[in-house]
C-alpha cells in the first residue's frame, strides 16, 4: 500500500507538471506567432519620426534579432451587410518575416501579394469566415475619423481586395487581425510614417528585462511594451495558476514523502 501511494504521488506530480508546461507553451507559442515580443512606439501616440534610427539603436542590444516597422489602427471591415471590428496592421512583408512566425511562413506566398498601391489585404481565417469572403473578393475598410464635406462628416471608406488568409491557431488574432502593406496603411490612416517598431528577441522570457533596458536607451519620448504587458490578463492568469499548482504539488510531494517514511519505519520495526 505504501509503495502504491508513492507511485501515485510521483505519477501525479509528473502528469500535472507535464500538462501545465504543455498548456502554457502551446498557448504562448500560438499567441506569439502573430505578435512581436516587444513593441516600440511613440509615447504620445504619433508616428515615429525616424523608425530606422530607432530600430538600429534597438538592434544594438544583443538580445534583439529582428525589427520591423508597423502601423496598427482599429477599423471596421464590411462585406455587404456584414461588418466586423478589426485591428488593421500595416506591415512591410520582408521585415515582418523577421519578427513573427506567421509572416515568416507566408513571406513567399500570401504576403508577397501585398504590393503598395494595389490595396490588397490579408485576413485572419476566422475573420474571413465570419465575413463570408475568400481570396479575390472585395471588402471595405471603414477608417476611424471622417472627411468634412458640405453634406457633413462622411466616414472614410476604402475598398480593398482579399489576397489571402492566415491561421495562427489563436482565435483572438485569427478573428480580429487584418494585414495590409505599410504604405497603404499610411495613406489610409493619414500617417506620415510607421507608428512603431516590432522587435523579436532570442529569448522571449527576457522580454521584461530587455524592455527596461531599451526604455533607458531610447529615452522618455519612446514607449516600450513587451508581450507580458500587452497580454497582461493571460500572463497574470498563468502566474496565479502556477502559484496554486505549486501549493497542490507540494501537498502531493508531502503525501509521497510520508508514505516513504512510514514504509521505512515499518520495515525497521
């Protein structure tokens, strides 16, 4: 009976640790396949005056292995009577491939179709399914802010062509993210340049430390956000779950140790 108790305790310990580590890695990897480890943006929400210089300064950190400019704005995407809210991200296809895994997989296929001036768009697979569109269909982007005309304020609309879809495996991004070319995004949202720079690190677990270092190097006019802060709810939930699991696993280890001690005492007796 004592040996059986020890075996069950050790088995439970191994199984719970494996399930927790596998769950965390699976969700985290899928989430980070569509977003960067660190985002560097203007502290006041304006476009970066010289994103190349900012990226070059960030690359001086040995942990940074990739940098790409981006524009991210909220917008509505409409197809007939169907309309969905989405984050429209303007990207440079070649640079984006060095930052996110999704872009690296689609660099030579879908993202190669994002040509400036042709107004192509790549939708998340769940977003495309909810709108009922496929490659070659047209959708309309309703940009925030409007144009003042004699008839009043009219929303700014732009018809774009769906050139493909992506599947990151994470529903939140597959259902709310759309990508267009950086130059088209700048024209659509009336920006003078990229709103920020995305960075990829050698070790994603060092994102907070690297973010703090970059904040000191880049100065107070630049805001640095790492993935643990942009996904604070998920990160906090995982941390709380790990603390609770630590308590539970400690009790399991205590039970196994008690069984082992009792077996030795009985044997000696």
